[in-house]
């Protein structure tokens, strides 16, 4: 496939904006990209963009798409195993229905990559996955699984387990349960390493599925995805990550604008949102559409998320537009739904920008993607 006569926002720091360019795709990968003067002659399908804007396929770094199915209640709710508080061994890929209508709606809206996973009922909820929105079988849609380990702080675990009259019912207990699981996994890791170094004298520990699931976190192969709205919960997530020397992504970060200078010094990526919702619980009292822009100006790497189904996945471009309306730069808003979430989740080697070697996921737009009138002319994934 050869796309010609396009204004290309590559989202690549190296390539920038190509005012009148082409993109060559072979075997679903970008083979070359550049100015029209350098376009190759190819005996393939040619799409004339007619001067339209082309961006990478949009990326949502935090959702629950396919895990709370559209139009269903309990039968389609597979995101919270709230029968015990520590469940790191649960895999999102075992709970996702890729035939949920939300996937096709997302693809038609220009969202080609989503990170989806367990909800926030448990202090440790399980393993998230990065997927393409096109496909019928989860195994064929995976970009990376696991892509992160979900933990949750604040109101949600407290409420869930207070209703069950069991721990945790305080923020202290939530944090302590997370620490306990990480410490047990660290001991398990040490015992495994001793056995591998000296199998004759060191016994192999009994298989522990929960500790096993936390090994990629301890090895910094995947980050913690920490659900935290209030500033104090955000700092608790950072405290735990520092204690165990872990990678961390701050999810929601509703009060991030109140502590933007602190977060900038810490350097962890922030997934901001959802913003197209009401203040449905006390810890959202300081929610504002201006938060993403305030954090951007402080120098934080901000991504914008839907938290689907809190905001339907198909409205990710609208979320970015609202952030721009309330103070985020236009370039920052587009980066917040392309390269920033891809980098935060460690999948930028494949998606998030238009560069040779990356997946050929892109959107040709009719109009401005940050406008209510803007819509995809063609989505390629």
C-alpha cells in the first residue's frame, strides 16, 4: 500500500511533520516515509490522501474495553475478581471479549491500540494487556501481554471490602497488602535464584502463582499501573515503587494538577482521565478538565485515557480535544493519544508514531482530529 499527498504528523521526534508526503506499507509495516518528491513507484494499492492530515493510529493506555461488555450487566462484567484482595495472577486476556461492539467502534474512530485490564476493586488486580482493536481472537490482537500490573489505592478497594467486612477498609491496609505481596514475591524470587545457582544444595520453592505473576514487576520488565486519584494516594504509589525499586505508571492522577511540580521531579508517566465524567465519588472532588494541560506545562509526560466504559472508547479523540480546549497544547494533546501512551507502556517500538519498521497503523482524517467535526476518512490497522 502506498499513501500519497498527505500532511503527515509522524509524532516522531526525528521526522516531525511532513507537509506533503507519502507512506509506504509492506507486510503491515511502514517500509518508508518521506516527502512526495522521494515517493517510490510501486505496483500496489495507492491511496491519495488529497492533502488530508495523517496521524498514527490513536493509543489509549488505560481502559477496560472487552472486560465490561457493552450493553450487559453481570454476564459481561469480568474486570473485578472481588472475592479476595490480592489477585496478581489474573490475566486480562482471559477476560476480554474481542467481539464486543466497543472494539469496532473504537477502530472506526481511529483508535488502533488499547491497553485493557482488571478494574480497581482489589489492591492488586492483575495483569493488563496491550491489544490492537482489529481482530476476532485476543491471541492474534496482542501487542504485549502482560504490559503492566494493576494496583489500586484509595476509595475503590476501601469501599469494596468494607461492604464485605474484611480487610482492607483503610488506605493503610491497602498499602500494607500490596507491600506484603511484593515482599513475598521478592522472597520467592530470591529462593528461585538460589536454586538456579546451586540446584544440588538449594531447594526449588513450591510453585506460587501469585508470586510468579509479580516476578516481571520485580525484574522491571513491566511497570505497576497504579490507580490513584487523590494526591496522598499518588504519593503512596510512588513510595511503594521507590521502596521496591519498581517502574511505575500513575493512572487517573485526578489531583495531579495540585502537585504537578512534585510529579515532574519524580519523573513517572501520568495517564490522565477520564475527564468526560461527573464527580461520581468523593475522591474526584478536585477533578478538572485543565489538569492534563497543567501537568504538561510542568514538564510531565501526560497521556489521555478514557477508562472505558467510564468514557466510551470511541470518544478518545474528543477527550484530547477537551484537554486542548482547557489549556493543553495542540501538539501535546495529539502526543497524549499517540506516542506518549505508547512510550509509557513500553510499546513504542511498534505503535505511537509513524516511522520505518513500525506497524502500519494510521488514520487519514477528514478535518481536524481535535474538532467535534473531525472524523476518520480511512483507518489502516
